[in-house]
């Protein structure tokens, strides 16, 4: 591998942009190419970030001998297809959540990683959020005694992406798009649940607000763990006022509460409105609590910095980001949907349902 780790970004829109913003700040990382079906998007991205190479097909990126790692930042339904192809083509892979949208595709990624021996990094940013990392240390240090109940949610007013409206593109609704974050966190902290119970709106006319979304605009899940712990997870598109990420951990001798998105130390009053407050905020006038740096507070910078260190052989991979972790988190989400459809609790086990 060259002195710099050369990264190929797949997807020149929102996620590809903020990943590149972060890569540009990390010594030893070089975004060497970008892939997007849209020529206009490719050109705009290339000009903004000064990237030398662009491709209209991810297969051409995989063939590029200069690329060390493929960073997948495209709609959900393409994650597994591109990941499996890149692994098979001899590239390491970083993939945004979810791991896949269908079981057969998820299994193809597992198989491709096992056969190729290449590294797969499941990009769950909550694992690297500074507030949650501090909470983990307090928890593991016995600060609240034995923990028994966990709550986690990510909620906002709905995705602007047209892909989020179709189940075949997104894999579901707010649970797979937002609720997957607390599922990933609790899977890392507690392991694989032994059973799950899910409840969600039915999509379209059965949704509370988003009648044009095939997937649910509100969903919850209850996860039961082998040690007796319980966890409540939620993802919804019915929350106004900006993205709301909250985690609570209840123990025999204390309680931890984390506000990832509304926990800013800044308070601002503006009559005309400021440039930005927090993701998904409908307006910025009046009193707001603007985020200081969401790339850092939500864990994205620490996450990509860790992946870079792993690629350079400087750190061991975080166990919550492995290919099996990504697969298990997908399986939990899949089981929650199955529970909702069948109206019963689903038994689970690691790597299979």
C-alpha cells in the first residue's frame, strides 16, 4: 500500500460529501476517485474536492489498481451489491448502514468477505460519538451498577431522498433508516438478542404523516438479551424541530442520559435566522441550539479516523464494525419487521434467524 491510503468514494451526494469533507482532514488519507451515475454530480464533486479521477460505473473503480478502499455512500439497495463486488475485486470496503436490504444480498457480502479475506468496515457512527464513548466507559466502570434497561432513538421529520420512499430501494422505513443506530449500539454493548418484538406503522395510508412512503414512518422494537437486559429502540419520521437522537441506560445504582443532537452547549436567538442549526431543523429563527460540529459529535470523524488507522495497520478493528456485526444488525432489523408482520415475538441467534 502506498504512503497514503487511496480512497474511492461511491456516491457524489450527501453521504459521499461529508465523508470526503472528513477524509480531507485526516493525514494519510487521499480521496483519489469518485463514482456516480450522474455526470453532472461527478463534475461538481470533482471541482469541489479537487479529485483527479471520476467514474460512471463502480466496476471501473474496482478495477483501478491505485484504489485501496471503496467507501460506499449510495442508497441502501446498492450497499450489498457494491460491497460484494469490491471485496471480490480485491478491495477493502467501508459501507454506510444498513448492511443490506435483503437477506440473500447480505449473505453474498458475508461470503465475498470470507473468500476474499479483504477488510469490511460497517460504518456505525454512534459507536464513535464522543458522548457515547464516555458513557460506555462509565457503564463498564460500574458507575451506574448493573445495567438492565436501555433506550435509544433517532427521529426526524423524514428523508428528502426519493429512494427512501420505496421499500425496494430502502428496505423498509424509519426502523431500517434511523432505528438501526440504537440497534447497532446495543448489539455492540450487549451482544445478539435472543428474541425481539417489533411494532410499526404499515406504510402509505397507514402511516401517521408520510402517506407517500411505502415503509413505516414510525416503528419501535423491544430487544431481549441473554443477560436479562431489555432495550427499547425507536425510529420515526414524525419528529419536528430537527433530528433527535437520545440514549438512556438504567442501572441498579444510577442512570446515563445522552442527547447526541440537542445537547449543544450553544444557545442562539436570531430574529432573521442563522445559516444552520441542526440536521432536519425546519427553521433557524428564534431560539436554537446550533450543533458545533456534527461530523465530530455524531462520531463520523472518529469513525473514519479509526478505519484509516486500521487500514494502515495501526489499530485493531472495533468489534462493532466487523462484517458479522453489520450482518447481525441487519438480521435484528429484519426480525423486527417480521415480528410486526406476524404479530409475535421472534426468536433470534447470532448470524441467523
